[in-house]
């Protein structure tokens, strides 16, 4: 991939630089550059749909490259990017001052952020010209905004305090993820503060400052905030917010392991009340499985939840394997969860278990400290999971490691001969 396609231009770059980058990317695309093709597939509003397999009857033009670039830089169109670039590259403009403050915040430069807020007090109420229209407060989440760094600011709480002291509106809404999102929802669902260990302190500060726990779209995509946390693999945030009084429907209650709340959605005969739906029952089973709440999983199956039902491309066993919760995995297998069903990506439970070893994020498996991956594979094999060529090939191409050796030895115990790499 050409260098200009792998790097975002600095904010102070003028429109000439953006035009030059578009021309370089177009030339690279015409030369067959796969990286530029990927840029188009991800960011072009029409061609990204064609990337799934539809044929594109029209040639890609420079205008298509420009449109993809606009989305890449978080703008609605190329003319909008040009307008923003003109403002952002003008020293002292409102846009350039906002972008400087956002850069200071994301890089953890409290001194510069504080100086800018003193010099331009109105900055704390301004909104970005980019399509998310975020305030500076939203940037503290590094979620849905332009964030290209590997490290989240270690002084995020101090930066948040600066913004709140300057008069930031704690429940202001931004337009990412369907609109209506708040800083609380963005922080709660963001992986960056979670990995940095700043998640709970930030949430606590926001709640103390008056952030609402029950904004309908706070976490985006028309989800309650606890549900948004669960859907984004943030069980720690979901548990914390539920303890602080955030609303719980059937799905949310199951996902945080609140059996007492789950029970309120069923009548005396064990049937669902009108306050919940059959689809929510399936979601509840999946989330309780994903986050290892075995008591809730068993209760839900006793009350009609089907572990063989596919919800959003996944079944309960797939979700439990994603979370790595051995007790829940064993329970689902015992209760007849299908062992050869395929998820939306074509993976069987055994295939997903192998995938999860390399890709599972510790943030997602909180509060588990260590996953017994060999025990998970053994539970699947004991239950009768098939070991086909695809499984063996997946294992073959994994790098040599202790866990790989242990899984190969386990397969041999069950009568399978792994391919040697």
C-alpha cells in the first residue's frame, strides 16, 4: 500500500495536500494496490456494499477515491472535507482551535488543553465539523471519533475533570452510531479506557457530574446503556452501571447475571410476561452464556430458551466459547447445545474455540483472569464435537506454542493425529 494511503494527513494540512493524496491513491489503485482497494471497500458508501460479492458495473474514478477519503477522515462528502480542511489549516480559526484541543486531549497533553480552554472558553461548547459533531467531552472516550493512537491517555480522568470544570455539558449528544450518544455511553462501550484501566474511574466521574444512566440512545444503535456494553464486549462496564441503577430489561439482566431481575419477566406458570419478547429471551440466553452466568443460563433454558436458536448469527454455545466460560460451556453441552452448528462466519463451536484462543480480548472476559483453553477443547471433544480437516488445518497454521502442543496431545488422546508443522 502506498505510504499516503497508510497515513492520515495532519490537521494543519491544506486542501492541496488532500487533493494530492487523493491523486496518489487513485494512481495506486490503477496500479492494482490492494490497500487502496481495501480503503474503498471499507469507506465508499456504494462500493462497500459491492465488496460483499456484488459486481461493480462502473469503473472506480478519482471522485470515488475522494468520497472514500472523506469517510476515512470522518466527513460526509469531499466538498465537506475541503471546507473543513480550509478552516482547519487557518491559524486561529474556531475549527483549528477545536482540532488543536482535540489533539491535546487524545494525546494526553493536559497543559495544552488547559491553555486552549483558558484562551478560548467557548471551545468546551463547540462541536466538531466532522460527521460525528462531537464536543470535546465526547473525545474522552476515543470512540466513534478520529483516534489513530496505540495508547490511551494515562491521565484521562484529569483531562475529563478539566473539561467538566470548564463547563462541558455532561449529557450532550453526538451523532455517531445512529445518533443520540452521550459521553457516558461512549466511554462505557469503548475498548480504549477499558484496556487502560480507566473505565470505572471515568464512568464514576461522569455519574457524579450528573450523567444520565437511562438516555434511550446513550450507547448508540437504539440500545439501553447496559445492553450496549454487553453488545460491545464490556462486561465490567455493564456490571458497574447496573449496580449504579441503570435500567435492565430481560437481555441486560441476563447479561449481568441478575437472576432476581430475570425472574420478574416470567409469570407464575413460567411463561414470558408481555414486558419481554421471544427474541429477547434468545438474546438473554446468548448474553448470559457469553458472560458466564450459568445459573441464569439454566433458568432461561428451564423457561423455554433454546440453545439451538440462532440470534444475530450466533448460538448460545458460540457465545460461551467467545467468553471462555468453561462451566457454562459444559452446562450448554449437557443440555443439548448443537456441537456442529455454524455461526455467521462459518465456524463450528470447535473452530470458534480455536479462533478465540488467539483473538479473545481480556477486556471481554472480565472478571476471568485466565481461560482454561485446553479444558474448553476437551469439553467439546468429550461432548462429541467432530474434528474435521478444517479444524486440523487451523491448528496447523497456528504458531508453535505450549498451548498448541497441549491441544495436539489432547487430540491424540481422542484418536486424532494433528498435522505436523
